[in-house]
């Protein structure tokens, strides 16, 4: 049996690598498709997984996104329709490019989704899916604008559990970045400012945060930018900040850090699951973040940068006070890949 997996972002690459590994252990064959964007291809190289890379990210404009999506869909159609074996299932985190092709070719679709705020993508994908896995933290009603409740399957966890649960942090990531265990490391992840759902801002929250903490010379700040223009801006304004040129083992780096700050959600959840104090500056409510925080994982959400900086100062002054041993808590969370395997009948 063949499963077609698709990954469009670094987080999706992490999850699809996990799905691929576990499917192949129970006898499935897999093909992973992806695109050139952010650190996505680098993560596959880091994990020694060879995907089929087709197309690029379409950028901030609606026209650019549409053109890139249509191009990828055509190329994906050519690829998948010519395979020796038709895939038994398509699995992605709601890829419009791949879902449209899978539906057109009569391939059953299983999606994972924790972003009810991504309205345009969800309207393009969820109606075509046979089953949709969502965290229990998110009420089904949050998705019913695009999918009937009976297709939504909830699980007691978050996507990041699938790779954080088994993580054994490797100090080699520190050497690659010129760091050591003695360093006071802060990991920052930029905002998805070119996403369709993200508000247009003159200056993003993570840049404001950098402006506030850059004067702490003892800190070693690692900034993961999503776009080339972000990398250029940060390198020019904050020359001491470390900007990885290629993908690194970010979960391991987070495990050796004092603090994580992100304009999104994934790295904050990775940090919190590992017990590292983590702050999300995402401009809207994220059910999964609130759920983890309520369970005692060290995760905070702030809309105002001033409030975030106040909390950051407290954490950096007394890091051990805010760090949490989450090993037992983590084991109690459900792994979405295990839920997926049950759906597929193992």
C-alpha cells in the first residue's frame, strides 16, 4: 500500500517524517512531496529523507499564491498520476495544491489541522477530506464553516507531541551554531507575515522584542526567519543575532535554551512540551496553546509586546523558577500519528 504525504512548512516536514517512518514500519510505502520554502527542504536533508520537491512558496500576494498553487497542482497531477501504484491515501496538513489533485484522482484524503483561523486554506481543503484529525483543545464548531462535525476526529494532544515525545536532545546542534551549554540561549521564531490570515504590520512583534532584549549582551539569540527579507532585516539591524543559514535540529536547540519566543505557535509548543518557558506573540487566540498552558506547560500568550518583555525579563532573571519537568505530563498526551495509524487500521 502506498501513502502520499505532503509537507509545505518546517513543522509539516517534521510531522510527515514521523508519519513516513511509522507507516513504513508496518509495511506501507510512502512518497513525500514538498516545495522550496523556509527551512523545509533542509529539515528533510537533516533527517536523511528524500522528498520530491515541486514548486516554491507564492509569496504575500493573492495572485502569487494562486499562481504557485496552480503550478504545483499541475506538476503534482503529472507526478501522482504516473506512479506505478495509485496511492491508497493522501495525508497532509491541508495542502490546497495536493488535496485538489488527490480528490480529482479519487484518492481518499486524511488531513491534520490545528489552524481554524486559516480560513481560506480550510475552505479549499476540508470539504474534500474524508477524515480530519484535530486536537481536542479545538472545539469542532471552530471548523464547521468548512467541514461537517462527523468528519472531525479529535485527539488528546497536539501535533508537536509526535516528535517531541521521543526527542533525545543532541548537543551537536550547539557546536554547529558556535554555541555551548554554558550560553544563555534565547530562540526566536519570526511571524508568518505573508500568510493570508496574518495582519499587515509596520513592525512585527518579534522585531520589537529583539529591540528590547538586544542590549543584554550575555544572551545568545538565535533567530529563525521565515523569509529572505526577514533575514536581511535582522542581520542589518541586529548583527550579533545568530540566523541559521540552513536547517538545524531546532527541538534540540530549544532543549538547551532559556527561553523561546515566537510570532507563531509551533516553536512555543515545542518549547513548552520540553519544559522550556515559551512565549507566543501570535495575534489571535490559539486553542492549542491555551490548552497546554492550562495543563501546566510553561507557555504564555501575549498580544502586547510590553507584557511579553516584562515576562521575558522575569524568566531570564530566574530561569530555573519557570522551567518545568514535563516528562510525566508529556507521556499523558496523545500522539496524532498513533491516532492516524488506528484510522488506517495499522
